[in-house]
C-alpha cells in the first residue's frame, strides 16, 4: 500500500458500481482498511440499512474485478509478513534499529527518532540540540559488559543516551525499569538520558520511563510515509506503510 488516500463514502444505497470504477489502487487499499474497522466494530458510525439489491449485486461484481487488479498490482504484499517477522521481539528490534539510524538506507535521517520521541508525554525528552550532535544505534546492548542486563535498543549519542525496551507478548519483569535507570545513572554524567518502553501494554510501574504504544509507532510511520510520497519516494513509502500495517496487529 503506497500511502493514504481519501476513502469514498460508500453506502449500500449509493451507486456502488460507479464508485468502484473510480477507485484507484490506493483508494481501494484505504477502503479495505476502513471496511475492516466496520467489520471489527471499531467505528462509531451507524450502518445505513436501506440496501438496493441491484446496486449491491453490481458492487460485488465490480469489487471482484477490482480486487483482482489490486492483487495483481501487489497491493496485498507485505514484506514483513513474507519474511516471517511475526511477533519476535529481536527481529522487530532490528527493524526499529534500522528506522532509528540517522544514516539508515530509508533516507529518513533522524525523522523516525524525533517523531517517536515526540509521542512521549512531556516531550521533548531529549533536546533537539542533543539529537543533532550524532549518535549510533545498537541492539542487545549490555551496559558495562553486564550480560544480565541487555537493553533491546540503545541510541548512544555524543550528547545523549536513550534506552529502548521493546515488548510485544511479554511484560516488564525483574524490575527492569529500576535496573536500567541504575545503568543510565552510571553513564556519562554530561549526557541527556531517557528510557522508553514500546509495548501494547502499559507497564504496571515504569516510574520515569516513557511509554509508547505500537499503534503510535504505526501513526508515526504513516505520517513519514505520506511525507515521502510527496517527494515521489514510492519504494520507501511502501516499506514504511507496510511496517505500520504490520505492527498495528501487536
């Protein structure tokens, strides 16, 4: 899926065949996403219960043709599903680390890191000045060579240090927050410091740590994808949108 598109107001009483003939692949993608919201009960919009049987018949005929074209176009493709990334935290950390890398091949620079940190309550938790002074990204980082305390992702900058703990199906355990804060306190005293949890579940006690839901990460990716689309960066746009769709399931 290559970016957001306006979703036409398709009611059963409307001329669905005309609408379907006007749908582009992007619009069909957006329609399918909105349809899933209705199917899953996520929308507060009331159903319109006055179907026109002939219009409905024509709709499904046109819909089948459009779905075939959409499939041929590759609109249902998601590289992260194909690669069996699944709900594996280490594999998803690798993707997040790539997105966070200011020199990553995505061409976003610090865009993802800055936007993600902007989701945190009390933002900015790391100053813009500190972010501009350079940083490296590591996964499975062991502070002070302590193998018992492995931080999922670390952005180690010249002016800041950021620990990121990633959860999908697991919860905080073993007083991770306190242990990681202790490691942060022992880091270079001249650095700005922050700890972020990315999780579908709010940690019961995360003290001064900052919490971001996976859905918020997906929102960030979709915004960045829309910006890239304006510059005709369709390959990057597609990858960002696909990962946004993928992590919304967490």
